[in-house]
């Protein structure tokens, strides 16, 4: 326990931008915070707590988790912070979680069956210490389960009061449209699709973003920094303590080839002209399209978090800056 009770910054909503999530009544912060990495029981709890509280002090109201992050550790850590520090602010906070990847052994601990999704949600609520989550996602499409069953489980989660909204993650355009139609028929609109999107991964531009706009569904972009590639960290080589050097992350050495490094350095020059870091430029780029509701960031320190949140201070990219970036990426 911490001796000094946490009190949120009175000006926490002054600088954050909020965007409407599709055609819903819900506003999401332009930058939201995820606990995918650096939130396990082997990490320093005080750092985890400091990042969550600083994010909230700066207007981040959406905290994103999943059942399998840290094998459940991330939800437990976030739940402790919610209970010990943020309980009085629960109605100002959006908590999302997901189920769809392997969580426990046997035939009922993976994918998208009704059995798995609803059991997982109950487990997540216990770890988070909450009566409900704000958004419950199907984390990935399940080729072996009828889409009607998976969406039916999401609808049941909302109708039971254990979730306020239903979302999907990693669903391509055609399955997004099918899923949205099934949910709509059940009286539970699909709120949001969370998918990977960055300067180095632009597949959502090949139909997904347009489809979400057509359907009135929000879009949360995860990995907007390409797992740390779109930062200043690797411009001058691979630091010995980095996740790439130690082999602990999903970013691999072979991704840091000469062509990629040339692009990173050129993008960094554009960032310097804007008096931004490369990471801030990458986030501003992802947010250049108003159809992108939020970018989902992680952090390993408060300083790294602050750097990402400072993105919004420089204002949106100009048409000329976007053209320069396109020339680098082409």
C-alpha cells in the first residue's frame, strides 16, 4: 500500500483530445494506454502504478488489457491500481479487456467459443476486481467456431451487464461486416475494431478503415510505433539492453535492415523539423486520419509515456509533411 492517497490532477482534461468512437455516444482519448508489456508480477509495481496514474492525470481515460497479457498478471496489476488508487474515479475511466488467445489448457481455453469467452470474462472481472468492463473484445476471429456463436457471447456479455460495449480485434473487413450485422440483429452494436496499424503496417488502409467508417464502427490502432521500431531507439544501432538485443520482444534483428534504418533516419529528420521525437511523429501520422479513433500505446517508464502524450501539443501534420512522409515510405 502507498501512504499518500492519490488525487487526480484537477486539469487532467485540459490537453487531451477526445474522438467519437464510430457513431456511438462514446468519446475515447486520442491516445489510450495498454498493459500488454511491462505489466507482470516480475515488473516493478511502483513503475506500473506511476504510469497508470500519470496517464490518468493527463486525460487518458481508456486503459486496455486482455486476459492473456502476462498470463493474467496485467489485469491483476491494473485491478490493484483501480482498487487502491482509482476507485473514486471509476465512472471517469474506460477499462477494456479481450479473450481469444490461449489462456488455459484443454479445449475450452482458446479461440472464440461461447464457453471460452464468457468463462474468460468472469475470470477477467475477478482479476480486475470490477463488476463490469466497459468494452469486451473478441481478440481474434475463430475459423472453427460459427461467427454467430462468438458474437452471441459478446452480446450476452453486454446484455448481462458484465460489459457495456462489444468490440472485435484483428478482424478483416469482410468478417467485420458480418460480425457487425450479427451483433446489430441481437440489439448490441459493434462499438470498435482494434487492429494493428502504423507507418510500417498499413494493411487497414486496404479496406478496413473505409469499412469501419461505412458501418459507424470506431477504430483503435495498436502497435502504432511498430513494437518500438518507430522510435529513436534504433537509429544508431541496437542498444545492448534492448529487447531486440536480448531477444525478449517480438521485434527481431532482421527487421532492422539497411533499408529500414534509412527510412527511420529520414523520418527522424521530418520529426526534428516539427520539434518532435520520431515516436511522436509516428503517433501524429496514425492520428492524421479522423477515422482513427485512438492510438493504443504502451510504455516502460513515465518518461516514455510523457513523450508519447506530448504528441498532441505539436498539432496535426500538414499536407506537406504528410507528403514528405509518403515519399520516405514509398
